[in-house]
């Protein structure tokens, strides 16, 4: 590559299960990168996915797709981690966390051998804890380790509000913050449509939030896993990074002195650009919302302490 030749954009996806393969396919369809690398413990699955995607290249923008190894992380702009263990029958959440931490430790060690300048984008659940652990393990600046956070939860909330009010969800401004999980909370005090108050009854709000929070359970019960919407969410984060958009996205990042919260990753609105998380936005939330956010943080900190990170 000469000085005048632009660097090729490379994204690596580690873990090509339902989420990883769908994310890779979404990135390919939307032409986000020049090079797409698939890494999985099941090398045969990664080879099959790469071959399948390459056969579609005549119908998409030009890209090089291959099943690779950790050495291919060397030139990656973004490394997306979707790998992780599934919960076993009778296994506690803490035991599952310990197994996933061990998996992530191995992955992080191998990535760091070859890449010190990219951005790590974590999607594996529990995403806030996995992101916190990856940041601690990597030693990287916190802006370059990002969890998918509550970006999907916020999208679900906006969709359900839009559906209820018969308004395009892209015109709805509403946020889910906190854990990507049961302790998340909606910020109804800040929700609006073009600055106008969202006129819904308290009963409607409770129903919409319950359907937002429990969406994954509903989808998993119906078809076994969620992967389309999270793939689109991860694509959105990658686009903000690669295009240096400075977009506001509800990703998971380290909070310090944030409404009294410290040393934990949570999903909150952040400015995302080529550097990763450029800035965590300050939110003027009400007292009740602050209490719920603190409760969400305390829950995650307790889990972190239970697995001795």
C-alpha cells in the first residue's frame, strides 16, 4: 500500500452464531467495510458463512469476506464480539457469568496480541458486565471499548410508542437507560416528538415499557433467539464510528460521577464518532429516574463483585 492508497476498512466479527452471522450479513449488505473477517471456535461454521456471503457479492457492493484467525485483527478498525456461552439447565446466572468471563479473557488476550488501536464493540450478554470486564482486561482507553448497551431497547421503545400513536418511530425521541436487562428504565420525563409531549396515559406507558423490557423473552419464546434488530443496532454503531458522525446513541460505557454512579458500564446517550465514545451526555432526569438508574447500577456492581472481576 502506497502513501496515496487509502487504508482498507476492516471489521472483524468474533462469534458467528445467530447474532454474529446476521451482523456480518447486515454489514455486507450495507457496504460498511472493504474487508470482513469472521472468527469462530467452530472454524467450519465461519468458513461456511464466508463462502455463503461471498456468493452474494455480485449483488452487493464490493467487499472481501473470509474466515480468519486472530492475526486478522491486526488491521481492524472495529472488532465486534458476539461470542459467549449459553446458560445450562440448572446453572445460576453467576456461574454463567464466570464461564463467559473466562471465554472473554481468552478472546481479549488473543485480540490484544495483534491490535492495540481499534475499537472493541461488545454485544455478548450480559453486555454491560462483559464490556466492563473487556475494558479492564484490555487496558485500553475507555472510549475504545463500547457495549451495545440500550440502543436496541431504546429502538424498541420508540417503535412501540410510534405504533401506539401512529407516528413514524424515527420521529420519536425516547430513551431506555441503565442495564440492558430487567433493571433498565425508560426516561419518560425526556421523551418527546419534535419537542412536543408524548400524550399517553400512565397505563399505556406501563404497557409499552413492559413490552420493551420483555421483548427479548417474547422473541426467544417464539423463535429461539433475537438477532435481526441487534444486528441493525450494531451496524448503526459501526456506521457512526466509521463515518465519524458524532451521533448520539445509547451505548454502554463507563460512568464516573454520573448522578452519583461510578465505576460501572451502563447504557446512556453518548456521542459516538471515529474515536469511539467521545462524550457521555449529561441528562436532566427527575428524582425517581435517578433512583431507578442508581438501583440498576447497584445491581450490576453487585454481580461484578460476585465474580471477582
